[in-house]
C-alpha cells in the first residue's frame, strides 16, 4: 500500500524582521538557546526537507517567543506582518503550505481585530497560541473574549510552549525547551480543563504539542485532586484530555507513544516535525523513528496522522 504524504501541523518559519525585532526586545538567546540557534528559514530548504521526509503539506506558524514583546501597537504590527508573509507563502505554493496565524496576545483588542483578518482575508487554517501570554494561561478569564470568538468560528488552535514567569529559577540553567516547555504546556492544558474553559468552548479544536509532554503522567493525579476538592461536575480529566488533539513532534519513541495513547484516541493524533527549530537532520531522524514505532489500530503512523489532519483541517484527498 502506498503511504500518503504526511501533513505536518507543527512546522515553523521565521523572517529576518521577526528575528531582528525579537532580539531587540530581549530574545537574543531564544528561550535560553544560543543566539546562533535562531533558524534562518527559507521556502526552498523547507520544501527539500518535505520531499525527503515524505511530507505533502506543512502548516506554518511562528514559534516562541510569539509576537508580543511588551508594546501592544508593536505586537499588532508584527502579528499582521508575519501573518501576511505566511499567507503569501501559502498562496505561492498551493497545497504545500498551510498557516496558523499569530495573535498579539495578551492584547485582547488586538487579537480580536486580527482574528477576522486572519480567517476572512488571509484564509488561515487556524491560530497558534502560546501556552502563556505574559503570564496569562488559557484558563485566564481575561482571555475569554478571544476564546469565545475562536469557539464561534470553530477554529483550530495550535498550542505552542514558551518560557514561563520565573523560568530563571525553574529551568535550572538549562534551555527552556528541554524541560520547561513540557511543563508549561501541561500548565496551560490543566488550566483549560480545571477552569472549565475547554468545556465552555467546545468549538475550538486544540492541538497539544510534543506528544502531550508530561500530561500522560499527570492525568490520574489531576483526577485524584479534582475528586478531593469536590469538583466532580463535568467531564473527568481523562475525558477532557481525550477531547484534545496531539502532535507527535519531538521524540516519537515507542515509550513516548505508549504514554500518549494512554490518554489520546487514535483519531486525535497528528504528525509534527517542529522544523525549522528542530534542525533538518534531526527532523529526518525523528520522522524515521516514528516510522519504526508500531501504530494503533493496525495502521501506519503516516496513514493514521494524515487521515486525522485532513479531517481536522477540512482538506480534500
């Protein structure tokens, strides 16, 4: 059986302007990584990777640190700029690239202005949301107007980890993507569930990155504490986690996949490369590793994740 081309829901691009602005605003060493780690992205190299890895389509987004560096007006302009660039790439390479638009959160008014532009003018496939925006996690009631609008539109919301407040102490001196990104993802997903935010906005299809990170190990403990507190209304933690989507970017080993499939159903699993922040050769090795892991339901990961992504994003065969 011929395998379908993968659909990559966790793929990133950068622009020279974006990198320059980020460096000028305190992100010279992105999330604690060396300055040289900033990826200089270009279409030709990304397409070469896609062809070599058997990726049919990559949905592009801006990674951490996002578009907001403290000034609302500047964040609105930067979000609009990167969204216009992403839309242009999508137009110039039909069928090869999609787009998750950036929002200038925590600027609520700016985000509410960018959502209709992204969806109605640029025809974005969804949005990318940092796990926290200046310390505001997705269960924060101040973000409710933005989530309500995404819910109304039935939007796909791709979550991406970023540095948290206090990371100087928490990260133990290591780059935040190594450990803290996984925990910040857990923080925002736990906040979504325990505040009832996910239940209030069932129209939003959330994609959790990096195979759920530490969430599979926390699920039972979260349910225990939810029960102790007497908060027994609504779905269980396990039911809520099963309603989310999960990409497989990062370290898709047999051990990681067994943990993930303890909380996620096969129809909610998606492929992710994390290119260009994950380097070219590393992305190829991770994809090859995933090919070697047994998939659930007797299918290959390529067939399963591609089928799921087409359904989620409304793509034709």
